[in-house]
C-alpha cells in the first residue's frame, strides 16, 4: 500500500489531544467537598492507570477518528501485486493477433489463439504484457500488466472479424504505442501474413522503438479460395468479377439476386479473374439491392457473399443553349453527358436566340456552348437564374471574341491573341483540389490554339491556367449560384480537348458539381466510415445488416461517422430520404497467398537491427493504483457515529450519578 | 401507660434531626426538643425540673426577675430569688463552632444545623433550669458573643445568635476560649460544640486554662456519619472546605484506613479533654438529640 499525499499523515499528531483530554478527565475524576483533609492521604493508585474499559474504548474511538481523517487526506492506495511490472530488464511484450477476415479460415484462428497463449507464457516474469487485436484498427484488449492469466483470458474471447489488416498501418500504430512502453519492446505478431497486407514500401513495416519482431505465422498449405472482386451494373443487367486462388480445376457456382429475385446462376471455373454476366435484371426506381453468392467449398467462406446497390434514377434534363443546336459542340457535350453510367443527364439543345427563358424554372443548371451567344435580352434572365441558385457551365467561342465583358459573369476581356503557325499552349497549372478536376486525368495531353483572355483579377484564382499564365477555366460565384467558364471553345480549331478522354470526365464532373448532386457512393468496404451530416436538427439513423439500429436517440441529433463493421446492406434514413449502402469485405482479404519466408525473415531481421539503446526503466507503465480514501472516509464516518454514541452514554451515566 | 408511651414515641420522633429540619424556628426547635425530652424523663429532683420550692437566695445581677419573691420583697424590702429543687444557680456558656467544616454533612442536616439544634436545645434546657445562658459563635474569629444571662429576653438573644450562625472560614479555638476567659470569669458550664478538626494538643492547651479557671467543660464532638464511615466506589478528589486542599483518595483507603484514623482522632480529642478535666461526647448528626441532652444533664449532675 502507498500514499499519494503522505504529508497529511502529520495530522496524526492530533491524537495527542484526546489522550490529553482523557488524562485531564481521569486526573480530575470526581471532585467533592469534604469537611477536612486533615486525616486524608493521597492514594498511590492513579485513575489514569486503572484500566476502565469504557473510557479506554472512548479514547480508542477518538484516536481512530483522528488517524482515519489523516489517512483519508493522505490518500492511501494499493496495487494489484500480480500487475506489478519489473522496473527494468523484462521490458514489454505485445501479443498482436490478426483478426482480419482471412483468419476465419477453418482451424486458422484457433491455431492463432494457441500461438498467442504460448507467446504469453513465454514472456519473461515481470514483463509487461499487452494483448492486441488487429485488423483495420488496433484494439487493446486488457490493460498492460504482468498478469498472464488476465491476458490469456482476453485471447479466449477473440473472434475474427470482417475487416482487412494492413501491416504497414499496424506497424505505424505499434511504433506510436511503443513510445510509451518500457523497453525493450517485443512484438509477437500472430497472423496468416497475407501478401496482400504488405504496404507498397517495405520500410513501412519496420517500426522504430521495437527491439524484436516475432512473426508467428498460422495457417498452412496452399489456400483455395473463390472471391468476388467487383459487381457493377451493365447495360443488360449485372456483371460480376470473380477471382479463383488455388487449384485450377475447382469450380464454384455464382448466384445473383436483385431485390431478392434470383436473376441467374453461373458456374465459374479456372484460375485467375474473370467476369460473369447476368442479364435480365429488372431495376426498380431508386436503390436496388444486388446480392452475389458463391456456392462451393473453399478455404474462406467469409468472402463468398458480395453486396451492391444499383441506383436507378431517370436522366436529369439539362438545357444546352447554342447558336447552332446541330453543331459539333452540342454533339460533343451530349456524348460526354450520355457516357454517365449512373443517373446521367439528358441534354436538351435549344437555339439561344429562340430560347424561352420561362422554362428555366424547370432546371437546376444549364450549359452554353458559347457564352457570347447569350443575347442582351437573355443575359439578365440567366443572371437572375444563377443569382437565385442556379448554375451555368459555359464555354467561350467566336461570339465571345470582340466583347468587352463576358455576359452574365461580367469578367473583362482582353484583346484575343490568335496564335498562328501551328503553335499551341499546354495546360500549365491546375487546381487538383477542386472537385471538378480532382478525378480527371490527362490534361497534360491537351493542346490549346486559341483562348479568350480575360483581365487579371486578384480576387479570383483560376482552376486551370495555360502555360503562358492565362486562365483557361475559372469558377465564379454569383449570388446563390455559380458559373464555371472554359475560356476556349469546343472546337477543334481552338483546341483538341473534346478528343481526349479527359473531356468526358471533365464534363461529367462539372455536371455533377454544378447540378448539386453529391458523391452518392453506395458501396463501401467494411471498416470504412459513412458520414451522416446534420440536416436541421437531425443527422439520421442507420440500420445495420442484422436489422439493428446503429445510433442512439441522442446520436441521431449529431453529425456522425458511422463505421461499417459488418458486411451487408445498411439502410440509411436521413431527412433527404432513405438510401441503401452496401459494405463488403475488402477483396484483398480473399488473396490468401502468404508473404514469402524470405520477406518474413527480412522483416524480422530489419526489426532486430532497429533496436534503440535501453537507458533506464522510465516509461514503464504501472497499473493505476486503487485509491482507498473513499473506504477510509466511510470507516471514519462509522467511528464518528460510534464515538458520539458512546460519549452520550457516558454523559447520561454522569447525569444519573450526579 | 399506653398514652404515656405514645407521647414518648411522638416526643422521640420530634428529636430526630430530619424532623427538626422541617421546623423553621430555632426556638420552636429547642422547645420541641426539650419538651419532648422532658416527656421522656421521670421527674427527678436531681435534674432540676422540679418546681418544688427549695430555698431563697439573694438576688444577684443577671438573675431572672421572674423568680424574685415579691412577697418577701414587700415584707423585707430585699430581693430574694426562689430556688427550686434542681436549681444550681449556674450558667451555661455555649461555644458554637461555625467554621466551614461545620457546613459539611447531610442530608438531612449539616453539622452546623445539627449543632444549632443542639445549642438551642441546651440553651432552652438550661434556661428552664434557671441557669444563665450565653453563647460565643466563632470560626477563625469571634462572630457573635452573648454573655450569660437568665433574663427572659436574653435567651431570645442567644437563640438569635445561634440561629444566625453560618459556615464561615477556618477553625480557631484559641480566640473563643480567650474571649470566654475574659468575659465570663464566673465559674459555670461550658459546652463546646464543634467537629474538632484540630490538633488535640492544641485543643488541650486551649481547654486547660478553662479548667484551671474552674469551668466545667464539655466537648460535644459533632461528626457527620459520612465522616465517620465514608463510602466511595471509586477514586475521588476530596476538597477541604476550609483550606481548599484537594486530596485524591481511593475507595479502599476511605473504607478501611480513614475510619480508623477518624476514630483515633476522636479518641485523641477525648483523651485531650479528659486530660484537661473536660467531658467529651461524640455525637453523630443522625443521632436523636435526646442522647446529647441526656449526656448534658449527666454532666451537669456530676458537676453539682
């Protein structure tokens, strides 16, 4: 037992007070008048020497009250003897058990538990032991202690999950954790050591601060496993990408259900990856559930089911204003928007000079293939449309040249610089952080012959510049809306942008950005997080694949990041409506091939050479002491009550005797 | 006879200190005691209660004028006092100790209260015998002094002095004895009522001159039963009411040693009294007063 504030024990000196008071009392005893002391003689037997039990008990209670009060302030504590960690030498042993999906193979996880128990038993006496479960996160199972029994019990409660283990991320977390542990730190990693779990760089699996890595591999033999890699909607129905790892003559049946309706069963055979097509799916409006099941024997059953969501929404109409509705710009733009596989857009071309602005109320955004084609009469209408929250995707062509300002946006133009002789400009600078450009690739191939220069504006940073510094794509907020302007035409005499794949991606990304459609991702990997944003006073509720609500009532009123722990289909209820989200085991968990022994050896050797000198025993974690002061205070209260009661008894006795 | 016995038992009950304590008037107490005492006695010429005429004697200053034979005065022109059987023509001087130690005792009565009853009774008894009665009330000093006189009014004065006694300070016998020798040169009876917490030799030195003077001295040694036979069940701190000295005593000591000491002290006082020719009467405050009165009468009888 120890004391957190031992100086308070000095208060125990106060026990001199009750002792002194009792001596006074006993010395004075009963005082009575007597006629004469002439014949009296002082007795040699003093009162305070007589052992009268009742006064001794009262004195003992009073002394105990003072002692307990001082002890309570001194904050006594005890430590569990079994959890004391040796100050030096033994160090810390981390028992890390892989609980990723691949460990669910038959017999593998029980083997891993046995190896973990053995590693606990092999840890030297006095060493701190920490059991850890590792998959997409690292979870400490028990407090760090030398209590092997407690750590063994933690191993017994473990089960494999449905998430992936990345060794690089694991070693990074172990490196951070090891900084607070008593050196030397030994990591016992019990895993099937999938090659798919290794990071791109080997250095990422060599943690600093770890003296030794023991790679305890479990599972043996050549794994045989079928797994689903991808499910996507096709023009005819559903395409399923499967992978076979193992013997080439093994087959498996692949069953696809859409909204619980079986649409087909195919037999897959052969080694490697290949696509199975399942036509005939009837899509309902909204979110459609797609479930793929592999029927057959393989080493890992956890990856034999795959879930997907196919969203079936009609194309969203968008007006396209053009001076020539039959011209190439309209064709290019219509083709690009028509390439969307999900919830695309339906382009409605209009002649700019014949466009009835009253129909703008039906749309959220519009496209103009040459912003200079907007007439003076139409300009205020479109300006009002954008100001009130609408969006505009505009390109700049022949009709823009010669203007002093761009219609709607009001940007001042400079005289055009027409390059001749075949000279062209490349893209010099672009903003990769912008949502329109972040997912597009290949801008470096684009050549620009002509562009519409604008006056520099210190308050506006273009999304893209040519290599001569002139802006090519700018975004301009206008009221509640925005304008996205390309300062070149969709014309092969101006540039070759439409012939590059990046054009389609740019147009689709711009369409999604300007139309207000957010990233409605609906297929996740287990371990990913699903954001729930607050709308008004509620964020929403999520029902997991087992039908249980994920959030408490209080949590539904706060923005949340829902961790998708289970594989299956989640129902997400938000103020905007109900959507479905699918979560699947990471396909890389289906790749059961183990890391080569040479790599494992190299991994362990690299860790051995990474030992940092042990300076002292500092940093050793000791169990949190169990404070006893609440119990001492309780005992103090009991003694105070007893002292008061016994004191009242004595007072009553004296009253009666007097 | 039965009526006499009833009267005797009632009278005896009147002599109980606790009964007397209920009487507020000291003269009434004294009268009750004496009358009750008399009822319990046979008529005896030797005790001076007879009213039979015995002889005449010349009137002396201080004699009660009620006993002047006026017929003789008318015939002879001289004043003569009638003497009855039992008259000794003496005086009784009561020395009453009113020191602080006399305030100890009780219930029902303290030593001083009992002493006052006794002194008043003696005074009344003596006055019935036509003796002159006086008193000195003292502690460390003389608190009150009444010269002996047989006049009716004088007895009232003596009663008043006795009644006014309250526990005072310490005890000092030398001064009252000296006062007595100065003020009362005539031979007579001296009754000293005290608890005599003093040195026996010092007391002897004080009493002896009185005896040489021809006084007949009786010492009424008054003690409370708690002083003679104390009972304590635990150690106790006893504080001397005169000196303030506090002594812690054990129950064993008070039960065994102290009674022996007090007996020895009483014996030493008795011895000192005897050595100086005085009588010594030990009186407990719970004793009926008739015994003390009886002892007085016996003393008086012997001195005649």
